[in-house]
C-alpha cells in the first residue's frame, strides 16, 4: 500500500507530519495522489494557523498517536461547544 492510499483513509484525523522542509501538528483535510491539504495547529493557542499543500512525495514521516497528539485532541475537544 502506498502512503497516499493510507493517508486517504486518514482524512479528517489529527496527526504530526514531517516533510522535506518542515514538520507540524494538524488535521489532514485531503489526501490526493499529487498533494495533501493539511491544516496546521498552533499548539500554543490550539487554533488553526494556516493551511499548507504538500507535494505527496516530500512527506517523510506521519505520526498518528502519542502523548502530543492526545494533548492536541484533548485541547480541541474541550473547546467544542455543547450547543
């Protein structure tokens, strides 16, 4: 299975992605054959700070779990309105 195929299954999930020129925590919005759309989360404010389009072959690492990701999920979940 190719990485892009696996990422397609993980759309709308929070994760850490490292690519050729950087690495950030965020939410995978779209995964296609040639690029992915990734909303970066500012971990200090827990707000989406920017959206990046990353050329798929440049992706070096994807982390789906761990304490940092769990903390981001908890922070984002605590800000969800109950209305």
